C-alpha cells in the first residue's frame, strides 16, 4: 500500500443548517510516492464521491504544525473556517 484516505459521512447536530457532511479523517502517502500528486488526486476523488452521495460539505482537520497538509487542502479548495483548541487535563 502506498497511499490511503479514510473518510465517512457524519451527521450534524440539529441546530445547524447542514444535516450531514463528508469528513476526511486521515490521509497518508508513502514517502517514496510523495510529490507526485497522489494525495491531491485521492482527496479530489473523495470530494467527488461525497458530491455523488449528496453531502453538501466536506470537512477535515489538520494538526497545527502541518503546513504541507494545509497547503494541499487549500489547493483542493478547502478553506479555514474554525480553530480547534485543546486543553490537556492530567488525571
């Protein structure tokens, strides 16, 4: 295996306008195959599949230091809409 993308259809809580959306959970390309357009191709295939099944949005999250990932997703048409924040609470 040299690449994979994991995505699902998710349901939004009922206070929002969008009832369901596509969500890309993970994307990985083996180092030997990077910079060949494979990641962009499989992201766009996932977007097309979500469109076919009627999902009005596709969402994803990237790690804060993942500049390469954000560049890829921006090139695929994704834009920043929120900032996730996290507080680690020790046991």
